[in-house]
């Protein structure tokens, strides 16, 4: 187990790292010593005491991301660091699913874990990965394809450290790439939308238009077409590269959703990360103002269980992307010694993607959706991964 000193703590704060979840007993100790200095008028004894405090260990980067007690008491089985994508924890979606996987590993596998967040623009990804590598983490995970360049650079420099990256595959042999068949899960919620629509007009909102999110679009459009030949899908994106801020722009996503509902859509699916909250707000607002209920479809997590109670009733279903399973399985591989670099695909056949039934809104069509799912797994249906 390693710890960082006060100077390192301050350096992390300057880099925009969210260290609020770190333990603070040593930081508190430092503050007490500072108060002693003031009270004693800056005596030589106080100066010596402060010097000792600075040398004492401050917050541990091995601080667990949860207060849940591990099942083992013999010490940590592995040391893990997770660096989130832009937006960090609290997005009710992608990053929170990664955290759930880390939290489970801490509780069930007895690992020692820390989770960090990049600055607003994500420019310090390489620094955060390097920090964790320097501190001797057994496994370091970058959550999101935007870590690809930084992961390649840092993993190459630390060949004896295990790394993992979500939604990408990079060359270093010590990196496990965790990718998902988002198009398959999106196909199934597209089937649900096609079977549930009453207007035959459906919407799709992507966070940023680039190949990864286009997989969601392609699968969804194909699923709608399979279950509703008369339906049309209005596709919109919040931003376009190089602007990746669309995943956080809930206001813009809400604006797009309101326009789509105004044009007759009664169901809209989003693949926009935290911006999807704008869609949920729009669904409630339109339903309340018109007296005719419209629906939203969530993504990554079962979002009917993560949004506020007032928004949950407007979520028809969610396309579940099991980032939590990918993170947990990769940590477990390090713990049991089976970790290997390369690419692992999480698809319908291993429940790497799927759909939710929370709220009971699609209970009447689950058998139909399951029939499509079986055909995808068997290979009878090949879901497109690009528009």
C-alpha cells in the first residue's frame, strides 16, 4: 500500500483531480499542526513539527472507493486505480457503471481501490495514469475510448503493470481492451420502441457523432425497422468532433428532444452520457404539458433506477451496457493471476449488453424482444455496427 504526501495532495488538486473521496486523517493532522504553529508564534519546535508532518504519509491513493467491508481481512489482494471519463462519477450512466464494478471488487475480492477524475477537458489523462503507475498499482483502468493515446503511451512505459481500457483496443501487450456490442443491445431497445410507438415517429440523440456512438444509432434504427416497417427515426447529435462536450450538455440534449417530440416523436433513445438527463426532463415536461405521455429510453445503466423518482416513470426501458461486469472481471483476472492483454468483446451471448424491464412498461412485449435476442445470438440476425 502506498501513500501520497501533502505536496502530492496539493499537486493533485492543482491538476483538477477529484480527491474528495480520499481519506483525510493525515490532512486533518497537517491542519492541526498548522494551528499549533500559529498559536506558538512560529517557534523552532513548531517548525520542526511541521517538517515531520510533511514527511508523514498523507492521503492514500489506495483508499477504497466505497465503505463496504471486503470479505477478506488478510490485506488487499490487489491494488487498483480507475480513472473516469470526462464528467466523472455522478453521470448516472457510463462512469457510474465503472464505479459499480470497482465497488463490487472491493467488497467481494478484497482489493484496494481508488477512483480519480480528469480535469474538465480531460487533458491530464496521461498524468493521472502515470501517477497511479508510479505509485505501484497492480491494475490501472481508463474509462473510455478517449484514453487510447494516453494508455498507449503510459502502458508502454510501464510494461510490468496491467492496464485496462473501456471501449478501445490499443497495442501494448499489457493492456486489456474491453469493448461492447452496443449495436446488439440498441437493436433490442429499438425493437421495443417499434412495438410501443403510437405515432410511428421515433427519435435518437447521440452525444457526439463518431463511430462508437454510431454503433448505438445503427443498431437502434435496425431494431425499429425490424419491428415497425412504417416507423421513421429522426437522428440528431449534440456535438461533432473535435467537440466532445456533447456528453455533458444536458441543456442542448433537452432542446433537441423537445423539438423531436414537437415533430411527433413519442419515443426517443439517447446515447449521450450525462446529457441524457436533458432528454428525461423533456419527456416529463412534454407529457405534463400535453397530457399525452411520451417516452425516453436510457443507456448504459438501468436509468429508471438512477434518475430522480419524478423522471423514472418516463423511461420506457434502457439499453444496459455492462461496464460494471467488464471492470469487475478484469480486476478479478488480476487477483487470480489470469490477466492477459488483448481484446474482450462483451455481447449478448455473455450478457455484456441487454435491456431493462424496470417499471413494467415493456412486460407485454418481452417475449417478442427475447425472440429477436435469440436470433442475434444464433447468428440469424446480424446487427449493423455502422449507419
